[in-house]
């Protein structure tokens, strides 16, 4: 059995890539920050800072009609 080779043109691949990026930017997911913790440690002229942000993300299921 011979496998078929379906290659997409470069322009199509770039268009799909840009479409995924635009879709991700446009998607508005409401988030709510519930906790922010900052730990800081200084030794000499070096400062180590760790920030932890805890968020709640509310997602709604997409309703698709077939």
C-alpha cells in the first residue's frame, strides 16, 4: 500500500500559524487573582526574588451546532 504525501504550501502553513496566534490573543478568558506571594533574599549585591501568582480561570464550554 502506498502512502499519499499531502504537503501544504508554505503560505498555507504561515496563514494557519498566524490564525492560531490571533485566535489566542482574541480569546478573552476571565481570570481572578486570588493570591500573590513575593519572596526576596539579598546576599551582597545579588537579589533573588520569587513571585508566585495564583489565579482562577473561568472557562465556558463552546456550544457548536453541527
